[in-house]
C-alpha cells in the first residue's frame, strides 16, 4: 500500500532519464528522491525548481505530484 507522507516538499531536478522515464530530485534536506516522469504535471528540465509530495512505496521514498514551483517556493 502506498502512503503519502509529506505534501509540498521543495527541491531541484538533478537528473532526468527520458529513455527510462525517471529522474532524481535533491530536496531541501539534501536527500535524493527518485520520481517517475508520469508523476510530473509540468514540463521540467534539469535544475527546475519544483514542489512535490513524498510517497512510501515498496522500493522506498518516491516523489509524486511533481510540478514546477512557479512562485510557490
């Protein structure tokens, strides 16, 4: 069962792998959080400032509902 743990975390996109449909965010605590591109609401690029939620999945913490910050930060 997946559980959302924290809403509206902030971070920066540090890696995008379009071929495999995934990427990595470094959050405000310097923690690397993985995400799937199908959980991204906006078009992002490397170094995009984003907000997201954290979800605990079988593989560990994953970012979901990833979107551009656009003044939210």
